[in-house]
């Protein structure tokens, strides 16, 4: 897989400097086309005598256009003139995530903010990372609001021998090749450490065949899995976390505070996730 095209999914009505900065660095490194996108689900209102919801109010349409125009100016101003850019904005009748998923059919990666939006000011704007992971069929790069660039330094791969982790590592190969250091960690009980070492050794060989040199090691569990992985990422000074998403049902992940939610939505560094 090559990283030839990116999509930057922007919030409306507020700056998205972190998403733009990370997207700019990725586009420059991989000479990628980048599409900026802004979407909001319309607030459909009922009208007397109408069988169902009708068109959004004109003032909502005008406000959306104003916010979309502002977002487009910020998007285009964030990239050098030589970057191949595209722009899409839509006031949608269904969930914004559905529109994003359709528009992402021809991109390799979707970059999205983990910063919470203001539900009182803009209750249906953009799309949440959790919704996107489940709908896209593409990986996401979740960016914390503190990010000012994408550093091609160290990456931590959170490994489990599952389809989600395999998909994430495969999709992340272009980024992993570009990193200076890659560590692969699997959290397993001590009784399974020999089995894990064998599995990790095979994964390391596979990564080498794809031009990625990685340090692979099992780790015994200490506390919650997400907290432990976050601590390992901090100890390694990792710039990027790579993880499979939603190993259980999405409902169970949200209800019980799963690893996906804690890593993707709460990490203090960029997280590459795939389902």
C-alpha cells in the first residue's frame, strides 16, 4: 500500500490547526493529494401539514455556507501552492459520517481530530472518530489538539494476533517505513509469553520483508491495557501509536471503556487505527 491520497476531516466553526499541520507534513513527505472535507447534518424541522421533515431553515443553510467558506480558506492557506488539493463541503440529510465515508472511497487515510466538538454550539458537525472507524473501510489518523506537526520519529505498534491488528499494521506500512524507530508490543499473561514471542518473531520477519526494522517484545499486564500502552508510548517517546480498532462489538467498547476508545479518543499523540 502507498500513501498517495489523504482526507482532512475538519470541524466547522472552530480552528483545526492540528489536523491541518499533520496533514501538511504527511502530504509533503509522501507527495500525496489531499482533500479537505467539512460536513454537518442538517437540523430538519417539521411543518404543519407536511408528512415528515422538510428542508432546513435558510438561516442554517447560510450559517453552514459561512462556516464552510471559512474552513476552506483555512484549509487552502495551510498548504504550499504546489500541493494537489481538493475541497468538499456538504450539509447532509443523514449522518455526517455517512457522507465522509462515501467521499473517502478514493483516499488512503482520513485525518481527524480527537478534540471534542461543542455539542451546544454545533451539535451535528463533522464526524466522530468512532463513527468513522466503523464506516470508512479506510484507516484513520486521530490527531490530538496539541499536535503542531507529524514527527517521523518513533512508532509503537499495539499488537494482538487479531484481524483488526493485522489490518492496522498492513495499512500503516507506508508510515512505519518512514519512522526512525518502530517498537511492537503485545500485552500477554506470563504463561503465554513463549507463544507471544514466536508470534512476534514471525511478525518482525514479515515487517522486515516490507522494509521495516522493528523491536518486538511481549509485556506482562500491569493495570488497564489502554493505560499500560499509553505509558509504554510515553516511555518510548513514541510520536505515533498504531492499533487495531474495535476488537469487540462497538456497543461493548463504548459501554465498558474499551481500549479503542481510550487510545483513539484520549491519546496525547497521533493514533493510526483501522477496523
